[in-house]
C-alpha cells in the first residue's frame, strides 16, 4: 500500500518584532513515502524485474555484472532493476534517509539508490544509499563512501543537499542481484524514504501531554555493555552496539527472535547472544560500525516485520505510538550532565522509548547500562525531548556539533497501522 505521511509543526514560540508580531518561527517538515504493494510496484518501471504478489523479484535478468566477494575474489551476478515514479515533496528538503525491507536468500543481494529533483527542475545523479544482504557470505554489506558533488553528499545512511540544491522530489531505484547459475531471487517488499527540512535549533520547547502518561510497554531489556570486547570486528565490540541492541529489543517485543542455528557461531558462554547476532547482521563494512539506521531497519524486517526510518516532531507525537502499543527507537547526542541520570555523554546514541511516567517523564530502555536489570531508565521530559529533537548542540569545548532532529526507527508487525 502506498503511504505518504507529511508532518509540519511550528518550532518554538512566535517571534516578536520590535513593533507588533513578527513571522512564525521556522517549521519542521517531514515527508515519509513508501512503495509497498503490487499496485505501487506496478506504477514504477521494471527492467528485468517482475511483480510477484506484493514483492518485486528478478524476472528476465538484464544481464550480468561482477561484484567483489568477501574472500577478495569476484563473483558474477545476474541483475534486474525497479525504479519508482517521481515522488514530489511539498517543501524543499535538505535531508533524505531511505528504508527498505527485502528477503535475500543465499547468493542474492540488493542495491538501493536515490535520485533527487531540485527546485530548478534538474535531476541529480544516482546516489547509492546501501548495498545490502541479510547475510554476509556473498557481499560486504556496506554504505558507499566518496559520494559528494555540487548537489549534495551521502554520509553513511543520509543524503544532505547542498544550499541552493534542496530536493523538491526524488526517485528510488533498487537493483536486485543473484549469483549466476542459481534461481533464487531477492524479494523487495517495501522501499521508501523520509525527506525532511528541520530548522537549525539548539533548544526545542517541551511538548504537552499526548495521551500516554502512565503507559509503559513490556519491551525486553538488553545491555550493550555486558558485551564489551565481544567480536570487535563488528564495529569495535559490544560497547558500541547501542543500535543493534535496541533493534533486537523491539524485534523481540513483537515475539520474533533468531533461531539456535542462527546463533550457533557465537560463543555459548556469552550472555544475550541475540545481541551479538544483531551486531553482525547490521554491520556496515565501509562505516565500520553497526549504527547504520537503514541497515538496522532492514535487519528487523528479516523477521517478517515492517521497519522504517522516519523523524517525529515531539514527545506528544511519540505518545500516540506508545498509546497504541508501539515502542520507538530514538537517536540522540548529549554532553554529560545534559540528561539527568544517564551518567555519560555521547556523540550519538540509540535507545528504546518504551513509555511515560504518570507526570510525563520518559521511560527508556537505555542499552548503555551496566547490565540488563539496569537498562530501564527514567529521564526528564524536557531534557530528553531537547537532546532528541535539536539539530545543533555544543560540545564540552564549545564547538558546534549536529543533532539528529528526531530520528526514529519505527518497527511494527506487517500490515499494522
């Protein structure tokens, strides 16, 4: 089903002029759009691809390409391609993050690309947003470095438009690959993007009630810190695994989990081996880490869930999800002392928002905790909302750094509203 969600919010209070009232403060604008059904996919351009049910698969391949294998050799792959229609935005977007859900049997993988349309009517080139497979035996799952030009640049999972080249539309393109001599095919079930224009802001006003005060969801708790030193080849080990630990918590909240066969490569003495598994399955080779937002969503979708990366505008908006039984994974950065009770500072960290206290403070499963029992934390509403939604902050030396502006992973059972 094609879905477009456009969010607009006034940020801050009205700006007052010296005489009379000035213009409203800049707005935060977000557009999430996806293609995820047979009618959606038939509306796009299929080259060597076919629509099978609500998925896109390889039909009659266009040809073959060679791609590096993890062992250093080259492998031959047949490929087909699906390209979306142009999706027009109602505002000039400065950033874009893609999401995709796909099944990739052994010997198969997908490449996801984005092409933007600028206000002047010019199209950008195609940017690779990810080369992905659920396993790691066939390719290095990876983002692509070095994609920068006059229109913008890609950093890991995010395209940022240059000033004057903001996007007023975009297309997505997915190339499906399978090893020559096999009949398996990737099956693409969802591809979409979140485009946004978030005003620069160091401080974000605290939102009022959203209907979920006193609601807390029973999300499993996993500490990343008890995995310190585990499998450092996956982004440095457990102390860096906040994103896969958080993603795994929500996957298991929905009753999904890896099999014993999936976990067989992990030292049986390691606690919570599912976190080690999630770290391996979300590892981005070029980024050398497990925090690629799009890869974490794609990993969650391998369990039959639907997973997307989006932005939210307030904790009041987040409460609508909690009230509906849906936990949210959030991305934030802060100095030590900016979030009372955390006891640390971070350049970037992922948590699971699981509920709210009776007075509206935020209940999270924070994987940066000493053990699983300590994962549940309560953080002040005003502080949490600010460090999550702001786009600018100052570090300990007064240097201006960027914030994530309300990034959230939204993971739900297939078909859930």
